[in-house]
C-alpha cells in the first residue's frame, strides 16, 4: 500500500496523518516475498488518533516495537526477504491512549543507497562479487540492513542484523535516530543480544570467518562496554541466538555451518553435519576464553531460545530444537527460489519446544521434548529473563511461508497450553508481553501483536488479555498503513525506559 515514487523525499498527509515517501526504485513485484502480507511499505506514518475496536486498557504503560524488512531499490540479482531494509513500527501506550510511528532504520547502507538512488549491495542469495561496495559482518558482502532484531536497552531501541553489523540506537517513542554505539566491536554484533532486567546489562556475541570466530561482551546499564572476550571455535560458525542466567551466558556451536573450503571462493553454503554434536558454551558473565565450559547435546540447529535459569548445580535452557535443519526442497517453492523458500518454512525445519539441562558437577547434558507441535519465535515476560519462569508464548507458522497465523501459550510447569488463531488471512508478528501496571503475578498482563488482515487490506495492533485468550482481543487499533511482515519484536515498560533515560541524563549532567 502507499504511493511509491522516485525523486526527492517529501512529506504528505492522508486523513491528517503525516506520511513521508522515500526515493524508491523497486519495480519488479513478482517475487512471492514482495507481495501479499510481505508487500513492502514505503510511507512513514505518525498517528496519535486511530480507530479503536474495543477499549485500550488503562493499565498498560510502555512501548511495543517490531522490526520488518522493506526493500526500497530493485535488487542486484535474486532477492531474499531478509535483505530488505529495516523499518521499525512502534506503538506506545499510557492512560488508555496509543501513539504509533514507523520509520526506516537509517543505516549507513540505507543512506548510501538513497544517495545513489539504487541498490549497491547484493543479497544473501547472490555471490558477494555482485556487491559494488564492501559489506558488513560475518558474510562480508551484505548490507547491514539492521532489519532482524529489536530490543530496548539503556532507554533506547537497539536494532541489529543477523549476520552481524553495527548497533543502531533509536528513541523508542519518536523513532528518531541516535547513531551507532561506540562500544560495538569491529566485527559488529549479532542479532539477539539480551538485556538482564535485574542489572540493566546488555549481553552480546558476534561471529566471523576469522579466528577466533566468536566474541562475547557485556555493556552496562550506562551503555558503556564493561567486558569483551574471544570465544574460540573450531572454525566459522552460524550462531543466531544466545541465552543467559544470573551467573552464566550461554553461547553455541551447532553442526550447521558454512562449508569452509568454499568460503575463499565467495560461496556461503551451509551444510548440516549430522555426525557432529551440538555444543553449548557456558561462560561466566565476566569470564574469559579459558572459563568457557562446553556441553554436548544431540545434533540440531536452534534458531531461537526462550529462556534459561539456574536450578542448583544445573543450568536449564529452553528453546526450539529443529528436527530437520536441512529439509528437502519444498514442492511448492517458487521456481529459482526453492532453497530460499524452503528455509523460510518453519514447518519444513520442524522446530519443537525443547529443554536442555547442563549439570555443572558432572558435565552431563540431558534433554527433554516439551511439545511435538511446530512452534518458534517464542517470548516470555521480560521481567523473568534469566530466572525461573512459568509462561511462554510461541508463534504458529503457516505451512510454506514465513507468516504467523496464531499463538500458543504454555504453562512451562504443567505443560498445559492454550492456542489462539488470528483468523482467515490474518498474519501476526512475534508478540510482546506487557505486564499490567502493578501486576504481581507472571502472566498478569497483555499480549500485544501487529496483525495484517489481507481481506480487509489493513494492519492492526491487537491486544489480548494473557489470562483470557479465549475471549479474543480486548482492543484492535487500526493502523494508518499496512505493515509488511518481518521478524522480531519487543516490549518494554514505560517506567523502565524513563528510569534509564533519567539515569543517563544525570550521568551526563
């Protein structure tokens, strides 16, 4: 939706809502991930007075932010949906009112292509020699689009790229850019850094094609680097996520990684080595490379973890174990894009809710399957990150597509579960859990997600009471533009953001 133009950007208005189109050269829309719920959005909206179906609860205070991929220029070669430029969608709540904004992440690559008026970097599905400039991160030939993950740390949004890139800071309420973080290592950081709500510390990792192949670091609540250490690996690896407990950070070395002998030729081909074990590296929060304790597990690949905590002399880790990390090509894949579409289909990869237990005394690992359904992109209440928790919320995927059709809530103690479906041709995002203001119990709050309705041709912010999912949404806020589908989202309490900003302002005074 929205007018697409070439030429200089200008501000226009529709129904009293500011909309800013950008310089766009995208012309070919035959790609399946440039259509339907993945149609790119190029307008930037500001909306403070939106139609509401139902009533926005007055006991929500905070910000829900989602990252999406929105290609702006005609691709150099084949397009992969993760190549799209990052766009953040933020909706803030307070006193029963909501305010929405969406803005592109003004990365260095985005600005360079806006100046050039065309694409300068090839994407994941092409040889890096097609790129006209050096790229960022582990791959080395890709644009850092900062379109993968989004969290909030030290009072600001931090958007990141899954192949490693710079950390872009953005105001969570205005979406005004705040620049890149000076503490970011030369190799960049991966998507999925974690924030410890107890300390305000940010834990991050990166990976590369040069020894030692991984680094791990800690940034304080004051947004200053406190710790950085190498974590040597046997060779280039493809970690995507990490987890942490009160005392330990959990890194990984899975047997799905680039073929090392092809890398000098510029080919980034991943192979699953079923004969190798999965390895989990437990490092004390401020430990060095000699302090890492490695535990082995069944061969798999894990895209995302849920949470981890300490149980006596055992560290417990929950995540999504892929039963089929390298599936056969989907028979319904778009010709010429079979591999791309297959690896975007969670139902082909078969991730299942899984638990690992690492015994710090014996060095043994035990594993347990928690649910046999295909589930992924799980979240918890952020206040329980790194400690024992009870409730988890996972996304249900549409077969054949990178689209979410519903959510499943789990009681992780009893393994009882409750499911909700977004409805026909309605596709949601990774949700955020918003604790009710004054809540004293873990699931006393709301699930918030963006839903794109292809029948109504619109997007909504949908709010569910987390304890009454069967009752349906308590509010549906109609957004000014239709959102393109994307990857990750986050929630942060308004009180936490305000306290972080006040602390930083006091230190700067």
